[in-house]
C-alpha cells in the first residue's frame, strides 16, 4: 500500500449505519404489498443506484412490478426514521477519518443521490473530510460497474492504481476492483464470498483495522 495517495470511501454501511435502517424499510414496504424480501434480494441491491436497483427488483418480482413506487415507499419510511432517530455513524468512522485526513486525500463514491449524501454526512458531522463526492445520479450505471470509481478518481486527479477503496458490499468491491483501485473490505451486513476475497487486498471487521495498513 506504499503507493497509495488517496482513499475513496463508500458511505452506506461503511461510514453510516444506514444499511440497517434500509433493510427495515424494505421489509416494511414489502409487508404492505404482501411480498417477501430476503437477504438474497437485499444483498443484490446493496451498493447500486436507483436505476440498477429497479432493474434488479423486476428480475425478482416480474417485469410488471412497479419498482419505482416500491422504492418511493421505502424512501418515505427511511425519511420518517431518519427524522425521528437520525442515522448513527458506524464504529470508528469519525476516528478513522481523522486519522487518514492528514495522510491521504479523501473522496466519496456513493450510489446514493447527492442531496441525500450531503444531508446525511452533514448531520453526522463528517462531510468536510471529503474533497469530492461522486454520487448515484452522476453515473449511468453504479456499482458493480466501475464508472463511479473511475469518476471519483478523476474528480481528485489521482490514478486508480494510487487509490484505495473502502467498501462493505460485494457490488462495491466488484466496482472498485474493475476500476483498478485497491479494494479494502470492511464487513457490515455481508460476508465476502470466495470471488470477493480474491478481489480484496485486505478484509477487516471494523474501520479501526485500516490503521494497520494505512
């Protein structure tokens, strides 16, 4: 990791514990429609932007499934929980950002839409750690497509080979690997598969582990 100049973070499930809330809201929306939501569906959609998520939902529930209305309902539930309770930082999130900021350039690559990213990072008190924010509406295809990471690298003028990517989702690791970054996985909801283990340079159980290599 000696040639690393920049660290590009995912947000959901890496900095913010938003995946836990998202899982709850998906199950609430599914219950309303009498649908089943299992870990396979949730994990398939982790790290993807709205367009790709709608495509995945139609694969599971049928071509006529109103995936946009479903996502709007999950969003309504999410906002209700966010306004009531806020979204907590994951363990060591602020500490690792404070540790890395003097040592590396920091950027964000999140499949979530820009206004939501800004609102949530600002509320959590960590928005100023990041030079740039590359978000879901800025790309045609988000993770696992490499586009978002290539765009994030370009936004700070650093070659992908000189950037590490901090991810929790399988799609995120695939995206960073395909873009030529150095993928580092911090486990949240999903355990790495054998495929993902081969793509990761290191795997940690918490963000605090990053201090051992960065």
